[in-house]
C-alpha cells in the first residue's frame, strides 16, 4: 500500500486530521491545476477542486488499497470538470448566449507549453489508466522513475518504458492536431508548467463548501473541516513569519527549487529520448508491415501499374525511409517526386494555405504522381490539387462537424461569424484558416442552401472553388490558363474553317493575356491529341467569360451560360449541345 493510500485508510478508519491535512497539502495544487486547464476559469476551477476533495472524503472508505491516489484525483478532476462545463453550457443556453464565454487559449504562442496546454487534458484522457498514472506520477507529482515503479508495482525499467510509451502516444496525439514536438520537449513542458500554485484562499473555500455539504457529516466532516482550516492557518502563520524575518531565505529556497526542477527535467528528457529511440524502431516495423499489406493488396488487384506506384509511394512517404525506397525503383520515383513537390512548395510560399496541415501522405502522392514538376504550369497544377484535398478535408471532415456541435449547443442558431465556431472543432484551427471562408447564412440554418464558401484563392490561375451546406461540402478545380488557350484556339478555328492551331505562335493575336509559349504549346498538344467537339470549341469564349466573372466556377448548364453568348454561332452551338452542362 502506498503512503497516500495509507493516509486515506487512516482518515477513513479514524478520521485522522493529520492524515487528511497531509493529503490536501500534497495534492491541492495538482487538482486545481488540472481543473483550471480544463475549464480556463480560476473561480470555476476552485469550485471543481472543492467538489473533488468532497468526493475523496465520501469515497475514502471504498478506495482499493492499490489505487494510485494522484491518478485517481486527476481522473476525478476530469469528470468533475466535464460536469461543471455541462452545467455552464446549459446555463448559457438558457441565457441565449451566442458563443462560449471562456476559452483556454485566445491566441497561439510560440513556446511549447502554450501549444500543449489547450490540448493536454484531452490528450491525457486518451491514455489508458496505467499510462496516465505513470505520466501523473512522473511529471505532475515529480517522482523519480524508481518511485514511479514502486507506486505502480513494477521495476524502474518497466516504469521507464511505460512513461516512454505514454509520451509517444501524447506526441502522436498532438501531432495529429498540428502541434509537432518531440517527446523530450513534451516531457520538459509538462514537467515545468503543468502544476501551478493554487490560490492562497482556496483551502478556506473548500472548508466553507464542506460546511454546507449535506453528504459529509459527523466526525469525518469535523476532521476534514479542522484539517483544512489548520492548513489555511498554518500557511497564514508561515507566510507572515517569512515576510517579516526570512526574505533572504525565500530567495535561497527559490533558487534551490529552480535547480531541483532543472535536474528533474534533465532526467525526464533522458527518459524521453530513450523512448523516442524505441518509438522509432516501432515506427520502422509498422511501416514495413504496412508495405507488406500494400503489396498484398496489389497482388489481389491485378496488373494496374499506376495503383501499384501510388500504393508503394504512400508506403514510402509514411515510412520516410530512404533505405527501403532504394530497393524499389517505383517507390523511390514517387518518394522523390513527393520530395520535389514539397521543395517546390517551399519555394512558392504564396501558394501555401494553412489547411495544408491536414493533408495526408496519400494526398501528397496523388498530387505528385502524374504532375509535370519540371514546369511552372505543372507544379502549380499539382499544388492546386493538393490544396483542393486540404480544403475538402477541412470542410467536409472538420467544419461540418463543428457546425453540428455548435448548433446542438446553441439552440440551432448559427454563429455570428466563423471565429465563434473555433472551440467546436475536433482539432485546433487558426484564425488564418477561418478567415479564408465566408459565412453565408445567419439565424436558423437552411439545410438546402450553401452555408460557407471559400472566399480567397492562393493562386488566381490554378485553384479550386469550394462550398459547404450543413449536409456536406462540394468543390472543383479550375485552370484559367487552360481556359485562355482553349478560348484563343476556338477563335482561331472559327477563322480557319474549324482547323485547330498546332503552334503557339498561331495564337499570339487571339490571346487576351500574355502566356508563356512553352505552356501554350503544351496545352495545344493536349487539345490536338484529344480535340473537343466543334460545338464546345465554339462556346469556349463564353465559358471563359463565365468563369472569369464567377471566381473560376464553371457554368452548370445552358441557362448559366446564356448571358455570355455573343454570336449567332455560339447560340447555335449551345442549342446543339441540347442544354448539357458546359465542360
């Protein structure tokens, strides 16, 4: 039985004031800090802390002797905070508030702790009980690995591995939400910042709460009340004494505490680095297994070489292993193409969008697989495809769910702006992401109409249009350079008995904007290899005029295109197409 549980048993059996005093003093800061991170409000965190210690008083006699008390208190704090937040949301609904009144982190900070703090509690909740207890003991209680092992009933080495596995799971959790840090950085940030001093008067507030709580009665209540009151009195006396007589000693103690924390952080960093090495081995083995599965899938699928290359390329990106890529030319080719596309993107910072944080390895492979990365035109087309995948993920998998959560919490009333939607996303999003979209409705949503649309483009010539209703997202790419070449080729054909141009120089007088000759020639080669119908060529200028007027969006039918028809030949071609959607 641990020292904590011995004190719990002593309190439960004999209402020991000294035992409860020690428990509160030992764990008060931990409980308050966890509560405050979850709710972001000091006053509410204090109320949660009171309820947790009341719960401890009620449950003291029924706790298993093998319970890790700090882990139990941490978990109880999570439940109490969740209940408190539910009550607060209900109160906000009754008052018809349009959005949540408190958030843990209003603006992103550059340091690791500022990135981790808003996500730490949900990340901890995702761990299993044994791993969570290991993290609490090691980083929140500040125990050595030997002490962690003793508390968990395992060896010091087993405790080290358990802590390392937990850190790796936290690293993976944070990484999926856009926070990329090493396990060592996570360990240092949590150890140095996760526990902060509770307000000086909180012990007294807990005592006051116990006075009016009907479930804590008799000698047990008296013991707790006296204990917490004694803690408050003792802290007050010590504070006054130190303030009068020991200013210098405070400084010395502060410096000693800093040194102890630095030593502890170094120890934890060493453990985390060992964990990272082990995690790297596991990632390598997992990637090898993934490659074997992909190869098996291909064997079943048949002889589709393109799918083979894409599947192998995805495995190469996931593994990021030059060693494996070197043994397979097809995989190495795709891995190299993805690396080249990333390099091109780094050279074109204006073509980046913040939603690229959500693209997958498969998205990169799909964008790079068939792109001509030797030309500016080809690179920009590939980046357009990559951005399209990122925005589709952001709208269809993230923003749609965020809207549904917001509507459920706010009486089916839409937010006044997209920034109010931010707390309802399942993963962290930034103001830069939300600023790229326009909210189209207010009040009660119309489920049959667009709710949001993309308002800005990273590339005016190669990008995609996107929108979303409450039921899902839509989107499609555009290429204004191709549109311009097709319109010019259509005008040339009209003057040359339907004959398409074959050389870029033939379009010089027909183009309405300057274009690179090599790019023009490339598109002309594509047109002549698979020529469009005469009718489509005829209405190409009208299609270009429509897309220019509608931010790259293509017409959906003859009615959309009719206002842009300017000649009898175009009108006849449109009628010949029978009102089919323009391509």
